């Protein structure tokens, strides 16, 4: 996958974008980068990364990915805070996928927090 475009559609290759984050070689620098890497993890079926990047207090006990889901488009709509200097932030996005020949979309305003020095997914934002 090294020379292919990253599934998060940043315009970079997988190896220059989300690949090193999923591999644990570098942390996501911002909440938006973490959100993009989590989308990529869904797209490539990396369950372990999704679990690692979820806040332990909010992480589901069991996470099963459907191998028939095809994630094909990520739209980042807005972001608030979540920089290298923040401790929390939100990212609103739409993630498009196909399952059983039908298209669907996940639209969420996600909350991210710093935990042990790195960005993690908390869950849907209350606001």
C-alpha cells in the first residue's frame, strides 16, 4: 500500500500520511490527524489500531469490523481546538461507505482528548 494514496484522501501516500501512525511509528500530532488515521484504520480493517487509539475509559469491550464494508470517502467538515498545544478538540466529519451494494454515511462530531501524552478518541461530542 506504500505508493498508493492514503484512504483519508489527504493527497499524500499511505506511507507519508496515516501508515506510520497506524504502525505506531509516530503519534498523530493533532485531533484531526487522529480522526483521519482512525478513518483509514476502518478503511484498511486495522481493528487493533482502532482499539489502541480509543480512550480506555470509553473503549468498547469488543470491536468487530465488517470486512464487507467498503469505506470510500472522508469529508472533514470542521475542527475546533485539537492542535499540538491543546488537551482536547472536536472534529466534525462524514465518512461514506458501501455495504451490501448500498451507500451510507456516518456523520459525527467527535471528541478527542490527550491521554498519556497522545491524542485518543473519546466519542461523539455532546455539543
